[in-house]
C-alpha cells in the first residue's frame, strides 16, 4: 500500500524535509517499502537454541515479544527511518509508540491511515507528535515502555540512554554526532576518477539531502575538496517539488543557522 501511494508519500516527504522529490521518490519511499518486506519475511525463518547438560538438564531459549516499544526518529529520513523501527517491532509481536520529529508529520499520518487500511489492530501502532523534551521524555520515562529505540541529535540522544537505564529499559541509541563534529574522514582508495568518486560519495549525500546524512564525510583532502566544489557548483538548486532540482531546501531556520556556523 505504501508502494501504491508512493507519489503521495514522496510529495509529503519533499515538503516536510526540503529534499528533492525525485530523491524521495527513487530512494526514501522505496526503502521504507523494502524494510516492511524484509521484516515480514524474516519472521518466517526463526531459530531455536537448546542444550543438554550432562544428560540431566535441558536448557532452551524462549524468544518472546518485549511488550511496548518506544520509537523516536529524526527529521532527515522521516518515513524510511521510522519504518526501520516500526517493522521489526510489530513483526515480532510488540506494540509500538512512535514519535516522529516535530519538523515533519504528513507522511507519518498517512502511514498510520495505511496501517488501519491494511487491518492492523487498533493500539498496535500509535504515532504521537510533539517536542522531544516533552513527548520524547515521557516515552523514555514511562514505566510500561520497556524498549527504546532513539535516533537523533547528540543533546537529546545523551539523555535517552540515561533515562532508559534509570528505568531498567533496553535502549538502542543512534546519534548524529557527525553533524556537529569532524569524526568522519573519507579515505580514497580507488582507481576510479576522483571526479566520479566526488559525485557518488559526497555530492549526492551532502547536497541532495542538504548535508543531513550520517554517512557524509567531514574531513577531505584539499585536492578532493577542489573537485567537490567544482562539481557542486553545477548542481541545480530550486524548489524541492521541481523535478529538475538536485538540491532543495534546509528543513528549518535553526538548521540553516547551524550550517552557516559550521562553515
């Protein structure tokens, strides 16, 4: 059903984030579809563990749902990263309370409508909206939510694991530290043309996604940077909903100021 409504999702993704609609259509939404397909088939192939101890004991492993999963996702890849959390959570029998970024909400609401249309029982997938310090904090601290998956910026990310530990929760945390620091060098060890290397490894990541992808490198050699500048100068900037646009808009003013500061 996501595939059926791909154009509607792609448009919402472009409006929400400022990324070119061509990228949302060809990459973000199809990957969300792939996530659901992967986990839907993964649960058909289960594994059991059993051990006999000195012929007097039989030990075996039970795999059971954890219960309620709190899923907090960022604004840079809204539906794709949220589907990466929702799909495995509900596939193995959990219910999910998902909080997308407050900067984008349109296609997540449509995803909830599709979940209902597909027959998902009420209460299995819940999407709540609000600011991280309020809604996100409530999710990580709630005593009935025993599993937390958090992807976001370092200041909020640092608090989530601490709250989870205090409440004896299982927590998976992924931080976007590379946005603020220079921890991502990019070694070049390829016989291919540096210009080709520039385009495939950096131009698309940094510009098509407006620099908001964790795999974008921060530390580049001078000659590489010169080629990078030359290549990016040729990109078509414009309205994210224009099919010709290769670099769209920054998601909000706060992120724009951060980009200016990092320069």
